[in-house]
């Protein structure tokens, strides 16, 4: 079944299918469980024959990407424990573990990824708070282990432009299910009450931060498809309309991180795309109009924002300006901490812990229990500050290696059209880690895909 989704030239059927899957789950949540079981069952034989027998990784990887992209949607439908809450983390670790099945392939892998895993081990056996449970260690550590596992599996894989776009389409389709689920779940506008807080009601009754992250990613991928005439939905114009739908519903959640990252990614992709050395050649080959598509997409996004601005009587503008009820009333001054909804204080608390425990850190999961500022016991939303707080110098080394490897891969791909999407994907992954840690599949999958080596087909 996964092969049919990848190879289908007319994408209209699969777009409509995922549209109705989103709508159907809003009434019958069990549908997501049945569908994921069905997709695994119908794809199992193909995976066995292509990966375990022939050694081809692309179909196997495609299935893993597709299934893990339903992670947040499964959470929204309360599918746990049948569909694990941390679905993507288990999948990525499983994917990485399959590398051990092929000894010859294992010998060709870079040992930098096992070294990155080694950097996390001291923190796993250290707990300065003496209060961290085993389940908390698993929750905090598996996101990074999943990232390493997927990077290890994908190391040395070369893909062409079509395969890369197929991977991105497989992420985009589940995001459309989320989009239409949220649209159906949103109450009548007359019943909506907009405050200056993130709005769970307009996020399908689920966590607005995670939902807006999905919608922001969906907005970017719709723009990418629109820009390159990929017709993810089956029609170029419809791809453009979906930019607006993702933006509209994303702004309505009043959760800013995912939307801001998505919008900045659009700018990053466009300007790197325009600056690539094969830009003019691609224009002739595909008859693209990048500037027109970019400006039109911005107009669509701005129009969506203006509609929400009017609907909320200006509340969304105050939200994005970092205002709160207390700052407007004069009870508090607007600071970087109020603008970031407490994340700045959490970051400072993490850095203070690192200063006090420079070499090994506090241990996995202990940072939120040891902070002495007002963010005491608040979970960190910044994976990078958590890394240095809980893993110390080892965590900093992990971060440096991650950025170095990406930069090295960027140089190996050259300043081509493909490099622009790799940079945009890396930014989305890293940006999501800054505001939502490793709570969703977005950081792992986008960062891992940004490490792909692209075959030149121009």
C-alpha cells in the first residue's frame, strides 16, 4: 500500500482519502487505529521483499516516515496505548536497530553516530535530584536516541529528487488529516472566546503547541509543493489554497512557535532557492515562476492572518506581540520571559545548572527538579538548553557534532536547488527543538532528511 502512495502520479485520490480520514476520525476516533494497522499489514510483504531480502532501504524508510507522521494525530484521537504515545521514537529506534542486521552495511557506517549515543550515556546514569523515575529517563532520552538511530540508518543513503519529494509528501498527507480534523472540531465562530493564551479549543481539543507545530509544517510543505509544481494535492492551485488553510487554522490556535518557524522556513527556502547555481536551468526545465509563487503565498498567509485578526478583535496581534492579560493591565512588565511564555526563564535556569555541573550535568530528567528560579519543575521546551543542563559538556559536544555534520553534508551537496530544501528542513527541525523540544516527530524526521545526499538529476 505504501508503494501505491509513493508511485501514484495522480495525487488527488490520496489527498481526498486523507481529507476524509481526518473528518472521519473527528466522529469515530477508532478509524486511525484501524487505518494504521491496515497500512502496516498491507505493506509488510513489500517491506520484507525489498529491505530484508534485496537490501533496498527506500520503501522501508518511506513506510516508517509515513506511519510516524501520524503520531500527533493518534494522540489527538486518544489512540494510546494501542498506538503508543511516543510512536515515532520507538519507530526510529527500531529503524536504527535494523542496521545491525546487515554486518557488511554496518562496516560502511560512520562511527560518529554511535559516538553521539555514547555522549548521552553518562547523563542516563546520573541523577543529582535523586527523584527521577525510569519512565522519566526514557521519556527524556528516547527523542535523542531516536534521532541518532535514524541518522545512523540513513547514513550513506543517496536519493534522487523524486524520492525526496515522495518522503515529503508522505509527511504532508497525515498533516492534511490533522488540518481537516481540527477544522471539523473547531466550534462555531459565535461560540469562540479568544483570550491572550494559546487556544486548545481551536486545536481540536488537544495541545495547541503540538498542533500548531503540525500546521506550521503543513503550511511550509504546501508552499514547497506549490513553488515546485509538485501537486501534492493533485492540483497546483489547490496546493496554494492549502497554504492558506494551514495558515488560517494555525493562527487560530494562538500558539506561535510552529507558525513562526513555518513562515521563516518559507523565506529561507525561497532565498536559497533563488541563489542556487542551477536556478536558471530549473526555471526552463519546469517553467516555474518562483517570485510570483512566493509573493502569492505571502499574500495568502497575510490574508489568513488578517481574517483571524478580525475574528479575534485584534487578540491574535497582541498574542504575537507577546502581550498577556497581566502586561496589558500593568501588573507585569512585558519582558523576554513574558513574550516567550516563561521559556526564557527556563533556559536561564538550565544554563545556571550547567554552570554548576559543567562536565556531566544534572542527569537526564533532573533539570526541572533542580531549577531554583520561578520555572521550578517546569518541563523544558528547549532541547538545547536541556542538553547542556542534563548532559553538561557531553551535551554541548553532541550539539556541536550535530551542526557540524549538517554543515558538512550541505557542502557535499553543493549550492544546488536541493541544498535549499535541506537547509529549510534542518531549520524546521532545530527551530522546533527550541520551542517544543522533542515532543513530536518533527525534529527527528526533518533533521534526518536534511542529512540526505541528493543525486543530481538536472
